[in-house]
């Protein structure tokens, strides 16, 4: 990467419910945060919510659906000249109800294209950027944040259950394949729906809010001597604020390595 600025943490899907919680938790921990999300009212609301935070760097992007989108994203991040400390991928499509047997096969194809393939497209092109940071001596993490019911089917939401289970396996495979690059890949698998202002009247007491999810996701960056698992389950309704962990992390030296265009088999 050209130039040396403060290492930044990239949040994909920052304008979404979970992504905004991760952004909030990262700012608690000391930032800076590169918040990548679709341009629109939700991104505007995120920026307004953290108007006093100098560490927030909004980055409007288009939807990630393909290798071309992933390459475009990685190129835009590289051009900023900031080494990547970590990436949090909070990517998911809208939840629609319905039985698998009642919908055509294309419905599952659509779900996988919205929930799963964006994660792979992003990882293929961002992991090489994180590998550069790892070669510079900085810890490098790629954290996927996944939805509910990856192990047991969610009644009436079978398509989401299948895609969640597929995301679990994707995380396990990426965990192994990224290890030689010096990058730790993990999935935070959320066991319960997220409590939001829209559903709070019907939410159960054990549902976490987005900030609790974000705090638990950020805590994965501090290993504390624990064994690194590819999939970490999260069931708590509350999580403590993360420590100010970023100020003590080393900054990598300049890298003269050529630009990577993704991970190829």
C-alpha cells in the first residue's frame, strides 16, 4: 500500500442494522473506521449519529454481487493509502418468509446470491490487502457476521436457514485458506434475532441489539490467549464495551509488493 496513515478497520454493510452496531463498537474501541455502505437515508443516519466522531470515514459503495464488484471495492480501499487492520463483513439480503417446498428453486438461488456470494466476492479481493498488513507485522482479521438458525431450521424461513448454514461452511473454509496469508478469518454466528426500534414491541428479552452484536464482534480482535475458532456463537443479550485496543497495535512498514487482484485457486 502506498503511504502510511493510521491503520483503518473496514466495515462492509455499515448502513445496515448489524453493520451500524459494529461501527459503533469500533468507535468505542478507538477507531478509525472506514464505513462502507449503500448511499441513502440509512448511511446518512449513521453519519448523523456519529457526527462528533473524527474517526468515522463514510465510504458509499454499490452493492457487492460479483468478482467485479469485489475488485472494484478492493481497488477503492487501496487507493485511500491506509493499511487495513481488520474487515468486518455484515452483508445480508432482506428476509422473506416462506417454505422451501412452496417456492420455486430460483428463490433459493436468489437468497444465496444475496446472502452468501457477496461474502465470497468481498473476501477474495480484500484478504490480499489484509495479508499485506500481516506481512508488515500488524494483526490482520477478517470477521464475517452471520444470521440466525445456521444449525437448526428457522420455521417459515427455510431459505435463510440454508444460506446461514452455507455461510458457516464458507467461514470454515476461508479460515483454513487464509491462515497461510497470516489473516485470521472468523464468523460471529448470532443465535437470536436482533432487537431493533422497529420490532422492540415484539422482541424477546434475550434478543441482543446491534451494539451488543458489534461489541462481541470487535472483541474477536483481542484474542487474549484463547484458541481461535472459525465459528463463534453469540447468544447474549448484552456485551461489555470493548477496550481501547487499537492505540497499542503496531503500524506496518510501507509495502512495495505489487497489487493483488484477488485469491485465485
